[in-house]
C-alpha cells in the first residue's frame, strides 16, 4: 500500500510556501491522501517557517505529534501552507512571503491565519489540510473560502510541534472540503500525547450522524447585533432555519462577557506571544546575526529586520501588558474575563446542546481593505469566545452574500466535538 | 496614553526595534488598541483560572537526545561543537 | 551616619542541581560533564520552536524531600512561571521557574552560631527551576569577538533555597552552606562533587545601610571569601563617610573580589506570567509518603550518645555524609573500643592530612583506618609513628602506588614501639645528655624546660618509637644519677 504521490499543483493563489513534489505515503485510514500542513506545524526535514523571514531556511529535526499520527495512518504530506506570520492576522496578508488569494475571488483575502490551507482546499489542490486556530484562524478562512474547518476542544489534539503563538488558546484542527473529511482527519489527529501536558485522553472515534431531531440550539443575540453585516446575519438565520426544519429547536440567549472577550483575547495572546517569540535570535536557528555587533544589538537588528510589522506590534503590546505595573490591569484582568466567558458558556449549555451564529461578521475582505490593526482585530469578535472558553467550534459553508461564501459557526460543550460535527453534517447533508 | 518615547522604550524592551518614520503611526495605533483594552477595567469577579488538570508529570527516564548534527543543523554558525553567538556585553 | 562597626546582615539564595537521571522538562540525560558540547540536548532543552516541557516527577519529589527536611510548608497549589530575559545561553529566552506560587515556604536550618550555640536560620521559600546553558567567552568578555554556547546544562533541575537575612557573619554563611550541603547529601538528592552543582547569590549589608547583592559565587569557600571582602569594602566606605549603593555585584573567584555589575542589570523587568504549557501542582499530600533518612543533627546526637564523641568531633564527623559513613565503618567491629581513638584520628588527623593534600576521602579504605587505630590502641606504635604511617598510606593512595596495610608499613619502617628495649632508649638518653651539656646544666639549675628539650632529642634519636611515658621515667632517672 505504501508508495509515493506526485504533487505539482498550479498554485495560482500562493497557498503553498513549500510543496513536496514526491510525497511518500504509507497505509492506513489516510493511505495515499494528500494532506497540506499549515507552516507553523513542525515537519521533520521539511522547511517550516511560520511564514516568517526569521525562520527562513529552518528545517525542524523532529515532527509535530500530529505529523507522526498522519504518517502512521498513511497520509502523504504534500506541502506547507501560507499563513499570517506566526498566525498573527485574519487575512493571510501578514505573510512574510506574500499574501494568499481567495480562490472564490482573487481580489479578496482567503481569511487567516490558516489562509493557505483553506485556499489549497477551496482551489482544489488538496481535499484536506491541517490548520491552527488561536482566535478563529481555522474557522475564519473556512468561512471566507467556503470550506469546513473545526477548532477542536482545547487539549484534544496535541500541540507538540505547533510553533507557539498563544499556548493557552490555540489548537491544531482539521480543514476539508466536506464535514466527512474534517471528521476523518480529526479521527487521526485527536488523542492523548504525553509530550503535551495540556493534552487530554479524549480520542475521537466518530462517524458523522445527520440525525439532530430534538437538538436545542442557543442563538446568542451578540452574534447578530452591531458590527455583524445584516446580509451575512440573514444568510446564517436562514441556515439555522434549515436546522429547525430538521427537528432542532432554537432558544435565544446572551453572552454578556462578549463585551470584553475580544480585549481579553488580544491581551492574552499578545502577552504569550511576546514571550514565545523572544527565542528567535539568530543563534540556534534563523538568519545569522551581525558578528561585529554585540549580542544585544545584533539580536535587536535580526528581529527588527526579520519580523513583520504586525508581529512586532503584538510583541510590543504583550511586552507592555506584562511589564511591572500593568500586569494586574491587563493580564490578570484578561484571565478573569476568560473565566467569565467560560461561566457564560456553562450557563447557556445547561439549557442548550449547541450555540449557532455566523463565523465571521462579514464576507471576505478585499485585499488591503483592512489597513488599521484595531479594525482587523474587531473582525475576530465572533470566533475568539470559543478559544477563550476552550470549547469546540466548527464553521460550515451556509450560502453566499455578495457572491462570497458565508460560514455557519456551531459551538458545543467542552469535549463534545462530535456533536458540533454532527450538526454541521446534518446541515451539509440537508443542503446538498 | 503612551507617548512616542514610551513606544520607543517598549520596542527596546521587546528588542524588536522601530524606525523613526514608523514611530508616529505606531504610537497612534498602539494608543487606539490600548484604549480598546480599557474595557477590561469593567471586568468584575476574581475568577481564578480553574484548572481541572493538575499534577501532570512524567517519570524520570532518560530518552535519546538529538543527534549532534541535528542540533547544529539550523545554527547559522558553530565552532567545535558549540553554537556561536555574538559577544555578550 | 551609619556605623562602620555595625552588625553584618547576610541572606543567601542557594541554587542546587538536583541529582535526577533526566532533565527537568525533557528526557535528556543529566550526565553531561564528560561529553562534548551540545551532545545532551533535544528540541525541548534547545528551545526549538514547537517543543513543549514535560515535568520530571522525581525533581518534584526531591524538592519536596528537601522541603520536608528543612521544615518548610508545601503550598496547597504551586505553579511554574516564565521569567523573561534575553541571553544567548537561555534557549527559550525565558526560564521556567516558580514565582508567586513556589513549591514550599517557610522552614529553617540550624547552624552553629558565632557564639557557639545552635541557631536557627529561617528560610523564605524553596522553588524548582531549570538551569540555563553555559556560555564560553572567546577572549576577553569586553573585547572578545564572540561567545560559544553549550546547551548541555540547559534544563538541569535546580532548587533555589532562599534564606531570611538571619546570618551575622561570613563564617555563619559558610556554616549555613556546609550544613545545607550535608542535609542535601543525606537526602541523596544532590551530589556536591559535581562541578557547578551549587551556586550562591548573597545579600549582605551593614546594619543601617543599603544591601548589596553578590552574584556568581560557585564554591563553598567562595561564599566566606566574597562576603569577607564585601564586609571590609562596605565598612571602609562607611568609615570614609560614603553611602553604600543598593546594587548587584559579581564575585570574581580568581581574584577574590567583588565587582559592580552593569547598570542595565539593575532595571530588569522579568515580566513573569504563568507557564501556559504546564499545569499546576497540588502535591501537599505526597508529604505523608516521604520518609526522611537520619539527618545531620540526629546523626550528630547519635554519634555523641552511641560512640561517646565530643560535640566538636560529632559535628565534624556528621558534617559530611561520606565522612560519617566512613567513621561508622571504621569502628564497626568494636564500637566501644575503637570510637574514642577513631573519632580523634579521623576528625582531627585524617581530615587535616586530606585537606593538606587536597585529597578525597574516597581513596582511603575504612579497613585500613581500622588497622591503624588498632595499632594505636594496642600501643604497638606511638602517636607520632601513627601520623607517619597515615602519611605513608595517603601518599601511596594519592600517587596510585601499591597500597600497603598499616601493619606492613610499621614493619617495613621499623616503627614498632621500643617497649622493654630499655637498652636502646638508655643509650639514646645518655647520648642526648652528653651532646647537650647546657641542657644538663639548666636542669641542675632547676629549669623544667630542659627536660622537654631532652625528650625531644631522644625522640629524634629513636625516630619516635619510644613510648613517651617510659622515656620520661628513664630520662629523669638518668638525670638524677648525674645530679649526684
């Protein structure tokens, strides 16, 4: 069963940073299936850059745990996909190696930060890919490109080998053309890993089931309020209507902590990032420092030249928020806010099985449309709550607005990834 | 509000550098973001982070280290098995 | 103005490597000292992107053993934090350590005070952290062209033991360290013979003045030297009417002096926050399962009771695990009979001779020491010959020559006491008196010193083999004869 597949796609969208022209594969559940990997997941002997110039040429001497799992099930790793540098962005325009284009409309962004993985699937180059989701980085590009993406419950997929941006928020997750693909890929990558101390012994052995009769769906008012494009909201409401036709009931609800959830998210991720990204100094890996200069000067030079603007901005924000005198006001508060978000979800999930709403407040932006960082951050408002709470969330295509795909987001109770997959599957089966 | 001087100082602390022509825009954007973060002042409650995972430990067992070539493979410069770094001062 | 003769106040922060098999957060072996640079590293301790820490259980168990032995309280919940700073030997650009939730707080260690009694030095806390790598500066630090980094040491488990400022002199600081070392060794969690296994930062002030932190002390003797230097420096400054600046200074071991650090070090902001890749510890209940071995204080008491050792001998003998074990082996065959001589001969003579040679106790077999003590006890050799035999023994073992038994040495060098052979002694006495008429005259004039002088001369002639009691008796007899 083992062999090699040829992979030389016509990559019109700049979805890949690296392609493996001859990709070996083995036997198993994914025998011979071409899988694209987001470039922040370490692949032994394949360059892994996080789309950053600071990691240009870096070839990991080890595999991320998920890569070992994929290979053990016979998958062919065909390439590494473009992304916002270190995952910091919502458009994949923040790549150090040029933006990825949206296959649905090449004047638009594919979303981010896993934009390359989404475009590789939407553009028909692969059927499945791995992404990572810190604040929506799987679900946003899935919604913008019209594919399916799952952010698993925190701890269900090992992060070992995922180049950390914000450890307490992010998860590796499956992306695919269909819910069935996503479910299949999740089955391979989920499970306990002793190398990740936050890992859970919750393997995923599930075949999607479209039966949702009696399902109770919470509809949070905040997901249809200010800042959400009315047409996008309409498309999503109609999609939820289809779920009701299938026997589900809806219950209005509210997530008051969403008022500050986005701020809590950005404080947390920038703080963690400022520490995670401090190691890139050009000593053990990365661009050579200037030997004539002293360590400190050389270090600063490497970093100011090789990191993009957004990465430097977030490192600075995190450095500031963690500095003495500000820790209590920012980081501590953000952690309290996270607990409040969790408490809101727990309260709602006592009454409903899943929560549904739009994945993104709008359809895909035009390239270069979002130039102001804060307005870019605001686009993550609907996806970050799931990361703050650690709960599973899936985005499934549910129609179009302005001719562009719209994503239906379904969030579930902690470790009930199977259920959000089932709801997405029910919707997908109903419309196809 | 942080001043351009503050932003310059933070850039130093974070060792990311910032060019003089970027400083104005950077400071402006920085302040807009910090102003947005002010909403956290409204967060109530003391919710200590609830961890249901505790005492995650491994046994004290030796596992193979990386082959020496793999250790040095990505380093821009090395000497006698050491990894080279700029002088510290 | 501050008083230059004011009380010295010292607090210590002691970092000790825990003697685990693998590193704190990865499976790399800790046994790196005889191997080349960067041979004991993996993605985790090399700080490769994407690697994650996995906490070594034994390191926590060892730290808890120490905490229990030092009477500390284990916190209900402790956690690891990141201490962020940039330095090329710090692989991740942060050190995983414990900050506001350390493993243990409080506790104390008893030492001998300068006044001679026992004194409690209170402890602030004990926490667990990882060691950074090691930098080799090529050429002069200031002008050298570059540094070389070896990450073999990165990730070795350390405990940091922080004391309250309860020590009142450099000597007390030294005693605190020695006692701490002994305690850690008794617990089998630490190997003091491994190079760099212990490092100390000291806070020192003269009462009424600012305190100074002295970093980078890497030896037991260094602590006393560095602090003595600081006391003199600070007292002199005060005497000259200058103010002591609150600062960080570095101890330069080779020169025995401290040197001001760079100003940048004073303004570190480590931006601590909880390590998101590790979960909290709730291990207080493990305490019940920890059975402590006999510790130095208990052993000291037992040595006094069981072997009749003096307080000072018991303190010396139990002050090092190996020495205490050695003593017990030496006297095992006849505790009551051998202990009085063995405690003096080991605690005073052997230790002195070993220190003089900079030689390790491990080279001496307890059985050989037992034989030597038996020879002394039986009166076969004099104390003086005993020292000679010991020196020969140590020389042979240090040089790696064939090691003779004490009996063989006595035989070969003909050191057996000349008991009963009064002829030889009488002849030596006669010769000594004849060769020193002045001494005889002094004796006649009633000067007792003359007897001591003549004893020395006779000892020389008999090469120390004469029994001192017998020699004295015969000498006085001979002198009395000549008086007549």
